[in-house]
């Protein structure tokens, strides 16, 4: 099985994520963050994205900031988000030979909508995103759940992503890992089998 991350791996969603973060910041009269600053905050779930993006205002209600960001993002998540070059051509070829899955720290509903609207859902046998009670990457549970649903073996599977959380989750699940250098994240010392 080939298991893909979403943001920074299959899709370039940085502009829409940054717009949502900066919308939430504006509601508290905080200055906008640069896209690079927001990019450094992406990868290990919405809670951490908000926590880091509001580090300059620790007195603020981060739950409210999170709600504002989520609401704006739900209405604007596909304004600038696009597939990375080559994804539309490559996924059908890979799906013809392998089972494909998506394991992301992005909320489940947003992940499903983006995949549907960008017309890649049909290539993914499973989409696993953030949901209540679900552990996010770097924990291996979501990867192991995808493998259990298809019957694929970890040692014959690859996690493909752009963030150290993808690499750590792959290692913990017993999968091989491919790091996408073109994405948003960094390895932070985690090992990739392929880059």
C-alpha cells in the first residue's frame, strides 16, 4: 500500500491555510503572519497550528481562535489549493498497481472535501483525517488502521509525506517512508528511506 499525506504532499494548500490563520488573527487585531511563518506551523494538527500561530498573544482564547480559523477555512479551503504538478497524472497510474490511502492530520471532513473537489478521491481506497478520539501522526494508529482495513502489511507499505510526523509515524508503524522535499515540512532528524 502507498499511504499519502495531503497538505504539502498531494496538494499545495499553504495560501488557503495562511488566509484562514490570518483571518483568525485579524479578529483579535493581531498582524498577519507571513506565509513562511504559517508554513513552519503546519503539519501536526490544527491545535498545534493555532498554538504556534498565536504564540505572540498567549493570553488569547485559543479555542475561539481555532473556531474562527476552522469556520473561515471551511468556507475558503479551495480558493487557492491545487494539486502539486504531476499528482493528477501519477495517482491513476499508481492506483492501477497499488492500493492507495490518505492519512493526514487535517480534519476528516476537510480532507474528504478537498480530495473530492480536486478529483482524487476515486484513487484513494481510504481517507483518514483528524477526528475526535483519533491520534494524529506521529502516532502510528491512523496508518495501522488503513493497513488493517485493506489487509496490507506494514513492511510492504510506504508512507509518503513532507513532514517529520509522517516519517515518525511510518517508522512506528513498521512502514518505509518517502520524504517529499518540495512540501512544507522538515525531517527534524527523522529518517526517510527515500527522498
